[in-house]
C-alpha cells in the first residue's frame, strides 16, 4: 500500500507556481490576484479561506478577503459580485459556500463572470468541462486528477466508482473520469439510494468517495489492489484534540488501507490539492489561458 501524500504534492506545485509568478513579475507582468468573499463565521469556511490566503502568499499572489455578516442581503452580495466582475485587477475570485439559507446560491454563482470563476462552478465552465473544452475545472476534481497523474496511477479502461453526486465533486468527477483526455475510465456513480452500492464498490479498480458520511467505505466493499481516493472531511468529536474535534474521511482508513495499492489519508490527501488547484486556476486566469481577459 502506498499513501498518496497530497500535502507534499501541493507544496511542490505551489513552489513551481511561485517560480513562474516571480518570472512573470520580473518581466513586467501583472501579479495574479485572487479574491474571496466570506459570509458569516462558519468554522470550516473560516479555516478553508485562511488556508487559501496562506496559499496565495506561498504562490506570490495578491489576495483580498471580503467579509460579510450572516445577515447580508442577497442584493448586497450581488452588488459585490458585480464590483469584482468589473475590477480589472482581480483575476479570479470565489464566493465561499455554503451561504446563509436566505440567499440563493445558484443566483450568486450565475452572477459571477465565468472568466473569473476559478472555483469552476458557473454553468459555462461546467458545460465546457462536460464536452471537453478548456475551462476552469472545479478545484477538488482537478486536485484528484493531479494526484492520480502525479503518482502515475493508470485510469484508462479501469472501472471507477464515484460515491456521491454533488455539483461540487461527484458530478464533475464522473464527467472527467469518463472523458478520453482525462480519466478514460468506465464510470459508475453511486449515491445514498443506490441499491447495489456495495457490489459496485467491490468490483471497482478506483473508488472516489465523496458521500459525506464518516467511515462509510469499509474493507468488505474494497477489492485487493484498489485505488481509494477519500474526499470526505466530516468534523467528528475528539476529546484528545485541542479543538475538540478531528476531520474524518468517508473511508474507514485503518481497515481499508491494507487492501489498497494507493490510498489518500484524511487530512493531508485531497484537501491540500483542492487549494492548490485553486491557485492553478488563478494563475491560468491571470494569463488569460482559457478565456480572453
């Protein structure tokens, strides 16, 4: 069994990005600028955005954090989105999800200029990705693809089971894994209502677990030599931790790992690659690689 080290891979990629940014700035080019909108004080979102700011520093990017309280109106948020759309210094930006219940998330996403949508959530980017055109691929699926490639894991022709059908991970991951120029795999998508889920998993060469249920994938669901990518990051109580909780993946790691050829840990697997992918998308946005600036 080989552990897939997302943290080390992300550090290597960020160092490469920083070197490229240094050259761009030295030759008179513009420093990439990533902005983030954070609404409220959700603990997970706070941590995630803080890590994004640190990643910007590591990559030599300029970063801006725009905060709103939970009671911000949808109109106020849309005004800020439009302001960022018009700001020529901002290359890309994200609106951290989830948003408060009184705000229509899809309406906010639709209002983002797709050329600055480095999270890859806008329907234009989602549609382009689905038919194999260049676009901003959402950060977690892009991070997973990068890890598979970095570790030389063969995906072409393999049976890949995706657990979960979210717009953020499950659906785009399935699209990418079936596409010839990415995963080139035979893909099955399972979810909480799938009647044959354990059987499907037990036949899979690659399992990508993004179902949001701690320890959902157990040893009896995994065949010998499978590759297991754990996207789960559920906070569970842990009295031994200073914070009082720990991050738990969707995979029961201790019993599944011995059966795997490759497996990602939680934390330290997919998480760091998600933020790293956001940096890759921001650099591409600053260079106008996918869309005219």
